[in-house]
C-alpha cells in the first residue's frame, strides 16, 4: 500500500482537528450524511443515488453483492457495456473497476468519509463474452484503518471473471463445474479521508485569513 506523503501525514496529525460529532453540522452536512448512509442501505437506494451522482454506474447497471466474507460487484452484459464485436468493452471493465472498489470502501467506511482513487492498475487477460464479476480483496485490514479515525490509503485487489448468463448451465470439467474464466486483474489504491478533516482544514484557512 502506498504511504501518505509527508504533507498528508502532517495534515492528518495536525493538532486541533475536531471530531465530526463535536462540530455543529450545517443543514447541507446533515443532508449529505443522510444521503451517504441511504446510498449504502440496499440495492434500491444505491441505484437511486447512482442515477443522480454516478450516472455512468447507473447506466452500466453495476450492482454490489456481499455474503459477509466475499465482496463482489456484477456488471451486466448489456448493450451499454458492449463494444462493436459484441464483447464487454474494455473501457467498461476498466471504468467500473474504480467504481466497484470505491463503492466497497464507501460501504465499509460509511457516509462520514470521502473516497478518492489515487492509482489504478488494470491488466486485460482475455475477452469477456458475458457478465463480469469483480471479486474484491482488501490488501490491508480496512476495519482497523477506519478505527484509527485518521485518513489513510488502502489498496484493493480485484479478480474480474466472466460470470454465467442467467439461465445457462456451467461448463463441466471432470464431472465438476469449471472455474469461471478470469478476464482481468486490477489493483486500485484509494485515499480515504474523514469529512471532519475537510471541514477542519476549511476552518483553519478561514482563521488564517
């Protein structure tokens, strides 16, 4: 995982940064926190919020799924995501990898944080001729990092596989279902910052004028 540069560390550890619950929130900040939490409640509200603030994710149809231990995102095989020879477009696979990783981190951290992608490394392995599934693995303990209350960097590794089309049967190898084809591999590094830090910086700048 990339380390914060010296300037970021000084900002993070600067004295006098108040916690969010100790500040008097404005109407905009309360509304922003409410919508942020609403967007992670379920698929329906995630889609509604995506329609307004993430139109690309909304039109691509990207949805998040989790069973508690495995974190996934599904990109449907629809016309919006295909290229001219009827395969999943590379731009869709690449662009949605950032959204998938960012949505996962945002869901874990909650609405009191901002998430920005700093670095994205994607390797195309083979054409994807069906829905794509992003299988995400954080390379650090994200819950431990969130518990510090400070800003941090975290890298997410994603294996992108071609998922089954609904209603189709898995290919059998030796009497067992074959493993899904891996079509790509991605590592994305995100910078996560508590919104309270952003507000504290603005207040310090105002006082310094």
